[in-house]
């Protein structure tokens, strides 16, 4: 019987319309994430072009609920050079798109004392810009230390389990 050639698996082709553009890495360090929600964002054409070029920062951004609407504030999207006079303001308020019941449910959880709404990431999903927003509680110094001890002990246990098997 002749041996069959093994078929080579092709590497998965990354969809250019679905990719993460920007991630707020400090958020998970500085805040304890309680709840997350994905929402759309209202943008101008030049803003979408800048986001496709990775010219966005969400490090200082936050979200607010005003008049039953969800807004992203202090998000910096660089101007698109080819847009000429049709360009946008860099740090304007941008409306986030959610269904009413999702907005009320999420705003209720974020309305507690010490809670804040922060963006975790901006990404394209099927060509549409999405923002992942988290309801988070700020960490104090002792919270950082406690989390670091827990992570360290978890790593030691995992290393011991790997060496055992």
C-alpha cells in the first residue's frame, strides 16, 4: 500500500478587518476589573483611517453616562494627514453605542462608589471599530502587593506541577 503524503496545514490567514488596534495594559494593573462590555463607537471617516494606522491612545481615556447616553472622553485619535480640511478634533467626546437595557445594566454596576468606566481595548470586528469598556475599582498599594503575592504563589504551584509530571 502506498504511503499517503501528509497534507500540510496552511497557517491561518489573519483577517485585516478583525484585529486589535490598541490595548490599555495599565488598566488591569491599576484597576480591579468588575465587569466588561463591548460597544460600538461613532466616528468620522478620518478617525477610522487614523485608527487603521494605529494612531490612537486610550491610556488616559474614560467613559461617562450623560443623559442616558454613553460617551468616551479623553481618547486621543491623531489627525489623518490626507484628510485636509475634513479632519477631526483629536480629543473630542465620542458617543458609544449600546442598547438601552445594556446601558442601564452596565451603568448601574458602575454607579457604585469608587467605580470608574475605562476602555480596555479598541479593535476592528468585521471592519467595524469596537471598544471594550470595563467597570473597574481602583487598586491601592496594599492591593497591588496582595495580588503580586497571589500571582507568585500560583506560579510556584504551576512550576511544581510541571516538574512533577
